[in-house]
C-alpha cells in the first residue's frame, strides 16, 4: 500500500512538472514584424515567419497602437487580416 502511495505521489509530481509552463519576457521591437511588411502592404498571404513573429509580439501590439508612427501600420485592415490569418486575435486595447 505504501508503494502505491509513493507511485501516485510521484505521478502527480511528474504531471505538474509536465504542465508547468515557463513565461518568457517579450522584448517589444517593431522591427521584429518586418517579415510581415509584404503581407500587410500588398495583401499577400503571411509567411510562417511572419505568423510566428506576430504571435511572439502580440503582448506588444497595444504599445505599438499607442505609437503615432506605428499605429497606421499596425491598425490597418490588412494588418488585422494578417493577424487573423495567423490565428492571433487582435487585442482590444
């Protein structure tokens, strides 16, 4: 019986370790979205690199929207379409 308790406890610890997720701080750099320029400006399908960068930079999008120099680029209909195509919902800031 004691062995079963040890195994059960070990299993629970392993499950918690598997479910643990590491949070990585994102450095907000608008230049990271440069791979999306052609998709946003010419309505071509976004590349996988573009989609990865949008997902990576998603926590920064509200910051970019507050920047007058970036807002027109980030808030354009094509930018929203690219984000949607990449499966990254546009944030409500």
